């Protein structure tokens, strides 16, 4: 999905960022050294969605709740997740 919520049609025009490692700490200054924690794919609204964990030592999630353990390396917790809608249906 692009910034307007539309599906990317031309992959040549996609702008890619390391959301967890670059964008998260630039916006949430209290999140130090976030790391990609792994990803998985699930079916949402008939399309495959690839979901990725962004892990950090922060005890607070992006929405203000307590962060959860178990999906990240030891000592890190899930700060937020990002996802990408895939073209494949499920």
C-alpha cells in the first residue's frame, strides 16, 4: 500500500525504507536501537499480508500499551508491527 492507502501498481515507483531501524527512532526518540524481529504471512480480506515485528527495549508500545515479549530476541519487546499487502490472494 502507498501513503494514500492505494495498492502499488508499479514496483519501479516504490520508495522503500527500513521502517523499524530508520523511521521508528526518528519519530519516537525514546525507542533506542530498534531491530527487525521477524515476520510472517497471514490471510486478511482475501489477500496475503506480510507482517513484521519491530523490537526494542522499550516497555511501551507505539499505542501506549505495555509492550509484549516472546516474539523478539532476549531483552527486546515488540514496539510495533508493519505490514505489506501482497498481490497474491489466499
